[in-house]
């Protein structure tokens, strides 16, 4: 039976973790959100701690991802009871990571000389592993507006920020017990944790201030590209209705026409701005090309693509030059489960029936760039921007800037569109590339290589925005080598866990011998 106070502490951590991701004014919560969970597992064994960590995780992800119910029910047509069930299943899976964190963290006592390093490394490595599937809610993203702190992402990625935050949480936890128990034997642990946390914060902030200054100087001196975005604000309930295809197309044409003669080099339409297979709709395609020739501006347009060779379907971005020539296409490489494909649907057809989806989309090539005007465009569609390695790959392939087209209508009026946008800030800093974000209903905007944001649009409004985007060509440490820091954390965690297991087994063996 878990103690009531421990359960309450675990619940508190789950709530604080969600609050920390609600925006700039709540980001401070991240710095003490995990401390209550550490308090909860202090005198617990592995399995008790695992349960407490699961409580933290389930509360956090249910409250953080509640908008999925609205998305599936209102837009996806999934019955409410099924939507709730899917959210619970997803949250239960994601909660396994805080559960494993708590379980393994309980193997180390407060007085262990390695705990100050093991605790943040363990949390960071588990976030890294979780990020391969669904990286929403990584604690480092809570600091997206704290630019001096997060510049070090160009070395360590977002996981480096998570490490610093958890180090601070562990330090707060130690301070509480040192002052509450008056235990002088905690001095060494407290000093080690204090030294690590202080060093990380001072070094990171000094590094960040310096990098911001250098990056802004480079932005001032860099060549610029003028790019415009068109935020059409098409209602999702009519978007895929064939009766509205013509009206949707005309709306984007009419809005874009206002940008004529404004010397934009590229005009961007959002993900699935044209909600039909553009390459197979010759009437619409020719209409679009005639308009582009009239505009005398290149366009990047979000629309599905159907392959003539094998019939595969893609969620794509078409690059069409001002002379009407198709200059390239990017096909989305990371697909949304149950939205663009059904996991295991090929082997378990009943899953597709439950999900109520049609044919799966195919995956495009990761890291593909589009050649344009002596530049390379790194296109990313929808939630591809939340995966650090995808952005890193396109910059490693010499992308000069990133364009993220998306349709965040699914999120509704919830914190999700803001959280989605904040993740893009890290991709800009990690790779020192400007990002232009074009969303159907917002939030659109531009992010400079130092993470500063300009020209954002409100949700659920029509908007036209123009940006002068700096072209930087340097490749950061993170771009070149990726998540080596997260891998180091995983190695440290593995070694520490094996060490503790070995010590415990040895102690048990010694007890048997003495008997």
C-alpha cells in the first residue's frame, strides 16, 4: 500500500509538469516539478517507486494531451468513448517513462556519491528514448522563451536543457531534506549537486549571452531571402469536402494576389492547403500554374500527391517556379499514427476499422532538401518539426533554412498550437537556421537562428505575413554529431544501474554466506 503523502506528491509532480508547458509565465514550474516525485520515492523500493512514477506520468500526460479527445471526436469522427480510451492508452504508455525513472532512481540513496549525476542523466536518457516515438512534453521545451539558457542546444540539443532542469530539481530535493532532517551526512551529496547545478547554469547562461551576440551579428551581415506565408484559415469540417475544393483553391489565390509586386521570392501555402491530389487534378493544377505565372513568384504549396508508378499516397509540399515549372516535391517522412497511417493495420485490419481511417499514406525520404534559387530548402510538414533528428538531417544536407508547413486546426483552441510552435524554436537554435512556419489556422511566424520570434499570427484568423530570412551556412556541433549528449546520459544511466544491481546482488550473497 502506497503512503497517501507519497501519492499526493506524485500527483503534484504530474500537475506541475503539465503547468510548466503551458507557456512563458509558467515555465518556472519546470525547475521544481520533479522534486515532489523524488520526495515520494525516498523510502520506497523499486516497484513502489515505479507505481508512484506511473501516477506522475499518467496525470501529466492525461492533462497535457487532453486535446486529443477533442481532435479525435470533433474532427476525426471517433466516438467519444473511443477517443477517451485511446488517450488513456497513449498516456499509460508514455507514463512508463516517468515510472522507469522513479523505479531506477530509487536504487540510489540520497547519500550516494553518484546520485547528483545519475538522476538527471536517467531522466534525460528516458526522454531521449521516448522521443523516437512521441517527443511531446519533453521538459526542456518549457524554456523556449528563455533564449540565453537554451542557446546551448546547438551543442547538446533540447535534452541538455532537460538535464539542467532535473539537476536543479534534485538540488531542491536535497535542500529540503538537509534542512528538514538536519542530517550532516548529506553535506557531500548537497555540495556535489549544488556545484553541478551552479556550474551548469552559470556556464550555460554565459555561453548563451555570447552566442546570441555572435549570432545576431551574423544575421545582420547575412544575405536575406524574402518569403511570404498565406494563412487561409480553412475550417477543418469543410476542408476535405469536395464541394468546397474550388472555393478553397480560389481563397488561396485571392489572398496570394494581394502579395503581387511586393518582391517576395517565395510564397508559402500551408500543409494540405489544397486538399486534393494536386498532380492528378489537371484542371486545378493548370489553374494554379497560370496564377503562379501571373504572380511571377515561386510557390511552395502543401497538397497530397499520388504516385503514378505504384499508387502510393504522400502528404507533400510542391515547389513550383514562377514560370509554372514543377521544380521539386518533398514528401512527409514522419507520419502521424492513426491520422496518416494505422500502426499494424496491415496485420490487424480490425484496428483500421476501429480507427475509421482509409488508405495509409506512404513515407517520404528523410533528409531530402529542395533546390531553389541557389539555395536548398529544408521542408518539414506538420509534427516533423518536433523530432530533432529530422531537422538535423536536412541541415546536414546543406539546407539554408527550414520551412515548416502545418495544419494545427486539429488542436482547437488549446495550448497545443503554442507548444507545437515552441518546439520549432529549438530546431532553429540547434541548427542555427531560420525557420518559416506556415499554418492553416495559425500559429504562423518566423524564427531566427538565435530563437527570436517575429511576425506571429493569431489562431483562427486569415493572415498574410512577409519575412526577410537570414541565410546562415555554418553547421553547429549538434548538426554535425546529433544527440551525443543524450547518448552519454544513456551510457551513464546504464552503467550506474548495472553497478547498483551488482552491489545489491553481492550484498544478498554475503548475507546468505554469513548465515
